[in-house]
């Protein structure tokens, strides 16, 4: 049984077998979208919202999304538009030993830039602390807020979201 079926979240090993997840060399491109969409659901706002045509779902609409990381400019639109909260951005070169994660966040109140937060893994376990660098508030009902948090780079494969201190 997969970790997704057993625990409700995929393992890193499962994600690395999915077409929207970066390989090690893709992270060297800078701030890129990381797609963690591993169930074949009828959905494609990631594809239709990307201004660079980097994401493809195609036909049938139940295809898993693929991404051309060379085309991704890290704008975050796909992450804000994905109804499944299945996309975040990762920049593993945010300063000397820091990475920057930008993830969709549906809870209020939103944090503010400068806040200290706890970053959590896919099962909600605490991983490390981080500093909120930027908050992008939604301007319409179909867009999710994006929170950018800097943290110790060594945790980049594990962190996925945050909880407030
Ligand atoms: S971050 Fe922007 S450019 Fe990159 S895949 Fe998402 S929408 Fe496209
Ligand atoms: S919009 Fe989100 S949930 Fe829908 S196919 Fe794309 S990544 Fe998956």
C-alpha cells in the first residue's frame, strides 16, 4: 500500500516517481514550481493558468500534470490557482545556506512578513523554524494566498507548509 493511501500523504519516494516533481538538477534552475499531484483527478487549472505554458495535463484531463522546469519562472500563479493545494515553489539558493519555500495557505489570519513560523512536513510534523519573507494576499475568491518562508536549506525536501508559533 502506498504512503498516500496509508497515511494521506505521499512519501518522497512516491513523489519522485511522479511527473511534476523536480529532479536534483531541476532545483539548480532557481525558484521553480513543485507539483505534488499524484492522483488522476479531472482537473487542469495548473495548465490553463501558467503564462509560460510550462505545465501540461492535456487529454484526457485525468492525466497527471507534467512540467518543463526550463520554462518555469517561479511566478506562483499555478500554486495560487490549484484547487488541490498541490503546488508550491522552492528556491534552494536563497542565500548562503537558506532555501525559500512559497506555499498556498488557506487559513486566517494570514501571517505577516517578519513573523517566525514552524514549517511542517506532509503529515503535519514539525521540521524547522522559518521567517516569513512575503505574503501575497488573494484578490479574488478562486486564488489562494501565498506565503514565502526562508529556512535552513537542508530541510528543502521535507517542508511543505507552516503552523503558527
Ligand atoms: S510558477 Fe509560474 S511559470 Fe512556473 S509553472 Fe507555475 S505558473 Fe508556470
Ligand atoms: S490544478 Fe492542482 S490538483 Fe488540479 S491537476 Fe493541477 S496540480 Fe493537480
